[in-house]
């Protein structure tokens, strides 16, 4: 199935560092969602973006909806060990049926 | 319950057997999605239900896969004559379409299927 380009694929960082990841697409989306998935669990919604240019924060997390509507980024500030997991972006658009295309995931590992 | 629930949480079956996976969406959510996630991979869209509209089945990988949603609530994903490549985590999500908050999906914990 179709997937968005998400980068980086994986990253090791030191505790306290800031993290940045992004998703890009050749298609325009109406909605961007960012999820975190812990091992053995379903994805948990972190941030939802509904307007081009929108910048939204959730605690130490900040995400932006790109003005071209073809990309989005997620920043995590001052990372902590519990930030470990897989982060997925998802782009959604209403064209007939409302479907989401998911990114390939960024695997984050935080070194204490 | 407050969230999306799925059952069973784990399922081990023999190749060739049929399996049924269940999803209970968040109460009041009109849209329901099924995804498949292979080990270490992203989410692959399978099927989408929205209200009373005909489901979008464009993601189903073969005619061995089918899904239904009864009464606009609970959904069942059925895999017939399972193959080893069907082994994956099957995730269900629901959303409240058209309620002014955009289309935000909430996921269940998934069913981990292993076909021996």
C-alpha cells in the first residue's frame, strides 16, 4: 500500500536533546496526524493538524502543517527515556471516502 | 468503554484455518477503519466504513479478506484460509466524521495474529 516518506527512519539521541522528524508527500492533505506507538500497543494520537501553516503544541511536542499541505514535522524538546517508541505521521484527505496514508515510522531511542 | 477495544488480543492459528477479529469502536463514532501492520512496518490500510455508506474495500489484499459492520457499531474482520504471510498486527480505529473537530482517528490495541 501507499505510504508517506518519513525521516529519519531511526535515531539514537541523548536524554535532554531535541528531536525533529518529518513527513513528505507528493499529494496534498487536509489533515496531518502524529502518533506514537509503544511496543505491543496500538498507536496513540499525539497531535492533530487541520490547517496549512498550523503550528500546534502538546507539552514538549510541537508539530506543524506545511504551507504546501504536502509535508509536516514533529519536534520533541528535551527528550526523556519514555519518549522511546515509533512515531508515525498520517496524512488524510476527503476525496470520496476519508482515508489516511501513514508514514513508514521513525524509531526513536533515547540514551540516558 | 472510553476507547476502541479489540479482541482477541492475540491469536495463533494454523495455516488454512479461518479467523475472525473483532473491533468495538468508540461510542458515537460513525467511521471505522481496519489496518494491518507487519513486523517493523508502517500501517497498511485495509477497509473503511462510514455510516450507512458502502465500505471502501480498496485496501483488502485478497478475496480471502472480508469485513462487516453490524448496526453501525461493532466490526468483524474475517480472514479465510489463512496463510503465513497474514501474520501481522491488525489494528482498528474509529473517528467521529463531520462533528466539527476534523477527522481524527483513535486506535485500538490491536490483535496480534500468528499463522503457523
